[in-house]
């Protein structure tokens, strides 16, 4: 009696198609290239031009706070809205998407106050105008970061001209 088991090479019995597609997606490397391609070809502008004069479909997007990197909730929200907007665009509507950000309130102020505490600074000793300026700069930074993150997810919109609640013309 032998203890060896004969192994059979089945690879020669499989008839798999030959393809130029890579076996691994390599998304972390390819996603930025795809976003750049869309930007270089001005995809959003072309979609807007192609839809000129059509019946409008408007999806008002509740803005996220501009106070940090996006999380899974932001991603799910934006991807679902992007799918809806694209589906209406493909159904013949002028389906414009303008992203926006909420730049006011406690989430942003709290982040600035955390920075003060880390530096041993007392918030009450900081002039109000300086505090507001730091909040605006903080929000502007995160608008750019989050905009890039949303585009990396494949969301197509007018990221060069977003609406923000800190725009002076939007304030009451």
C-alpha cells in the first residue's frame, strides 16, 4: 500500500477566455487616474451642455459639515444621490448637481476649540473675529478635501462652484 496520492493538473482542462483586462483591479492606483480623465475631458461641462434646454430635475442635497474626512454615511448618501441624478440625466432631464457644505455651527467651532486646547489656548481669550476667521479657513480646507474624496468615489458634479453656507451672499 502506498501513501502517495497522485495529483492531477486540471489547468489544461479549463477553457478560459483570453483578455487584456488585469486580474486585479488596483483601484487605489486607478481611481485618481479616472477622476483626472473625467476632469481633463470636462465631463461635467459636457453633460451640462448636452442637457441644455431639457426639463430640469433638481435634487436638493442636504450638505455635510465641512469638519473632517468623509465617513461611510457620507459615501452612501452621495453615491445614492449620484445614481439618482445620473438616472434622470440618462432619462432625458437636465439633472444638474451642485455639491454644498454646511460651514456653520458647533461641529466646526468644536474642532477649532479642540485645536486651542491642544495648544493650551483659552478660547475665551481669542478675539471673535480671529475665531471666526479660523473657522472659515478650517471649513474651506475640509471643503476641498471632502470634494476630492467625493470625486474619488465617482460622484460627478460642479465641484469647482459648490454652495457653502459661509458664502457672504448666502448669509442672512
